[in-house]
């Protein structure tokens, strides 16, 4: 499997062309898609996250690594689905109503995918009813929402209230993020946790699904 | 002292009679404050709250739209208003460089011309600007413009993987602003006090980009723009959001900044005491009244305490009291008035 170290390296250095090629070759040669994810892709994204936490990587590096990981995952995902492999968890993610700032949300989505979660990305400016519909339809156990602005963060509170009103709050874990979000705020609005960055969001999601 | 005299003194390293103040807010907040405090206009608001605010004067465009697109501005950008309940803000609705793959396409792009501005009107507005306040003219934040034109994620990835492309685009943006600023500094000789040079280099917890990319793509053009301003005796107002501590030495030594805004002191590394100790002798701190927690969500007592803390912490350095970035509609009026009343009451030097 020495050649597959190239997959790890391609994701770590953000080379989407190589990660795609190596994945294609590996699958053609009969490699187990689940093993590619578990042995190379997740460890590579874990290392990307570690380097980000250590101020060795910054947002551009996260973005190119995420792009390389996705290029590979797009080839693998249909194979995993076909054999009914269960993801680490199912996450519905989006920026809340009124907020269009999605670079942080996209990074969290990519890191969660890279960690083996199935991510249902609703995009930006997502109203509570859309979160609820997706949670019900996809049987997701996690919801991740973000807001960049002090003016839009209140939508996270109203969205959680809508989960309660719809009677689904007890079935899901809620994680939040975004520049003005704090642990205190997460507690106040009844979220299950918050993270200041994409790497922390993965650790939090792992913790929440294990709880 | 007049507001002008306070700003002039602090930039000269002299002691003003009191800590100077400044004002940054959305139009919605300014309208609300004027209405609630019975002020006819911004000048009346500044007088009412003892704000040493700076007057912004910039030339209007004579050509308003991109060739062939009446919906777009001169750069080719369309905007759409996003409602969030208490107000709205504009977001870009398109990214005209998003699908480009070659520098040849950049060369073929109809970049705006520095000729398409109304310099005569600018001359008149400058002459009419109040004499008791500082005047700010000229703006330069090229990577922010590049993010709008290219889309933020592409723009950031380009710093690593499409370096010739991003460099070429930044050079076009720089060339435009350099030519515009040269003309307005020439027209405004002796009347323009300060110019705005900016780039958001810090995020909430760390720098957004690696230092090698900042040194390669951002700082050299900032230095050229700052050198141009300095050659006309115009001071540099420098803005970067977020956790930017690690890049401050470069900003001082390469760009040559005199003032750093907005001092988001809750971000890691941006602790006020640390900044004062490291750079208090070399740079004026502007802002430092927290606009993510204290002003929007704190009590008036917490705002007052933050002002008192700032007065104490910055006592060994130079500080201009202002909110960290634009006051937003979510901020209660009482928090805003408390900020300015407290600095007026306790800011005597």
C-alpha cells in the first residue's frame, strides 16, 4: 500500500489532481474504499487540522486540502453508499437565516466529511423550517449552524426554539459556530456545544455522536 | 483643543488635552442616533457626543457602471440587499473573475479607469470640509476587492496555487488606486490629513494567511501606497481585523503604519497590555472598544468599565477611542452614549 501514501500526501499538500488520480488508480486496482477513507483520508485531514491549530496552516491551506479531499471522496462516496456503509454521523449544516458568510461553514463541512461524517449542506441564509425538513428527511443526528455577524447570531436561538416547537430537539445534537459565538452564548441558547474553528468542530461532532 | 488639534497632536507624539475619539457605524445606526438624540446631522451628533470624528471626502465616479451591465458597478460587481430583521446589508451577487483560468483573461478584462472620477467636485468638497476636523481621503484594500471579484474561497486558494493570476489581478487593482490616490493627494495638498490603507489579515483566532503569502502579495503594494501618501504628507490609517499580532512587525517596518485599527483585544494575541508593551512606542491604537460582545450585548455598566480599563491600559501609549468596526443596529443606544460619555468624563490627559 506504499503508493497510497501519495493519497495522504496529496490531501495534506492540497493537490486535488493527484488525490483524484491516486484514488482512481487505487479503486481500479481493487482497494477497499472504506480503507482509503479510514487509513489515508481521515488521518490526512486530522493532520491538516492539527497544523491549523498549530498556526502552521492557515485558511488557504485548509481550503486546498479540503478540495483535494473532496476530489477523492466524490469517487469513493457512491461506492460506500452502494454497500450501505454507515457514516460516523449525519450532519445537517448551514448558515442561519439572514447570514450569507459561508467560508467558515464550508470549512467545517469539509472537515466533517474528511472525518467520515455524511454532510447535508443546506448552504446559506437557511430558515428554521428548512433545517427541520432536512433533519427529518435525512434522519440526521447532528445539526451545525453558524453566523458571522452580531446582527444575525440571534437566528441561531430562534432556530433552536423552532426545533423544540417541532418536537425534534431531543433527537438531535446542536453545534454552533461563527466569529461572535462563545461558550456562554451556546449555553444561553441551549446548544450542545460550540467551536471556534473547523478542527474543533470535528472533535465536538465526534464527542456529540458518542454521547 | 478642537478635534483637529487632538488628532494632530497624537500623531505628532504630543499630548492632546483629552483622549481623541472616533466614530464608525452603519448608516442605520447613525440615523437612529440622530433621531433619538435630536441631532439634525452627523456633525450635530459629533458635537452632542463630543466625538472627534474624521470627515471622509472621496471623488464620485462619473462612469457609474461596468460596460454593458447597468446593474454592476465599475468593477463588474452586482450587489443584493440581504435582510436580517433589524436591517439589511449588501452582499455581492456575482464574482466576475470566478471562472477565469489564465492571466490573458485578466489582461482582457475592462478594469476601471482613474479618469472616470469627478475630481473637480472632489476639489470643491474638500474645500468645503469643516476645518476643525481631520479629513480622510483615498482608500486601498486590494485583496478585499480581489475576494469580491474572484469569490473568497478561490481568492484565498489562489494565494497558494494560482500565484501569477492573483498577483496580476492585484497589480491591476493597485494601479487603479495608486493613480486615483496620486491625483487626489495632488488636489488635496495641505487639506488631506490621512488615508485609509487596509487588508484583513487576522481572523477570529489566528492570521487568515501565512506570513510568506502576506509578504509576497500584500505588503509590497501597501508600502508603495503608503510611500505615495507620505510623499504628500498624508498619514496612514491602517486597518486589519482580528488576531493580527504576528504580522504587526511587518506592518511597522514594511508598510510603515502609524496607526493600527481596530484592536480586537479579545482575539488571541491581541491583549491590550501585550500590544502596549510590544508596540506602544511605535503605533497609535485606534478602536479597542469591543464590538462583538461588550457594545452589542453588554450592559451600559460593562461598556463604562471597558472604557475605564482602556484608559488605564493605554495610559502609557497613544489611543484613539472608537468602536472596533462599525456599530451595528443590534447595539443599544445607551451603550453607545455610555462609551462617549465615559471617555469624555474620564479621558482628560
